[in-house]
C-alpha cells in the first residue's frame, strides 16, 4: 500500500517533469535552432502542441496533489476536468492553507520548545514572507485559478482570440486533433503552426506560465506539506 507521503512525492516528481518538458520545448522553439546550434527558419514550431499539453497535464496533477494533501479522497480524481477539480477543492485548499499558517505561527511563538531548529527557521520565514501574512499564500491560490481558467478555455492560442475554443473538459484539445466522433476541436492548429510570429507569442506565454505554476506549487506545498510532515 502506497503511503500518502510517497504518493505526494511522486505527484511532485511528475509535475516538475511535465513542467520542465514544456519549458524545454518553449526554449527550443524560441531559440529556433536545430541540434548543433544551427538556425533554420521556424525549426521545431510543431512542438507547440506538446508544450501546451505538458503544461495542462502538469496543471491537472497540481490540482490532484493538493486534493491528496487536503484529504478529499471522495473527490473523483479520475476525471481530467481542470475547472471542476479546482472548483470542487478550492475552499478546502484555502482552509488548509489558513490552518497551516496558524500552526506555523504557534510553532514560532514556542521557539524554546521547538527541537527542530531547521523547522523553526523555515516556519519563521513562512509567516514573515514579504510581511503579507496568510494572504500571501492565499493569493497563490488565486493565481492558480487564473491559470486554470486560461487553459480550460485556451482562446489565447487562436490567432483570432475572439474565436471561442470551448471548454476542454477532458484535457484533450492538445492530446488529440479530433473528437472521438471525428469532428475537429475549435482550435486553429494549422493556422497557429503556419503563423510563426503568433506562435512565438503563444510560446512566451506558456513559458511564463510554467514558471508561475512551479512557484505557486512550491509556495503552497511549503506551507501545507511541511507542517503536515512535522506534525507526524
């Protein structure tokens, strides 16, 4: 039987892996160089598809990691709807952040009774993070919500941003080019691929979002997961 600690570590490993893969693809497209450092027109542009998919899959796993941390085991984590996963767990994640923050404050007040000085140092840095208190960490959850909304309905990828891509309920838009019934998704894959200037703008956004997602995950984990492990 896998332990909760091992489960969370594996989630984190996969998340960082998918985000790193997305970031590497973005860098290669923006560098526009073949192996051997040879510049060749629009080399590697087709890789925008896995760049987006890797980010979206990492985003889904981040949500499932947080769901695991807060113990919402009755939530259907088999589904791939990043919007529903977030909506169903946001309030509980926020509550867990607030509870963990209060625990950290108590630990810091009881400095003399804290045997683990490394924990005390980390705990003190947590509650004084930029002097913004618990709101600093709750705002990370708000940032996550913005990214969830952006990739659940990724209109930004189309050259015409007003063209509705639709809701990616199964996280499939960049996994397969067609619905199971053979109809195309409302994503202009070929137009995006053939407009390198637009594609580069999209890639720059994806690259920035991979960095933001990793930072969001690390900050929330630092508050929740570290306190959970200290209490065991």
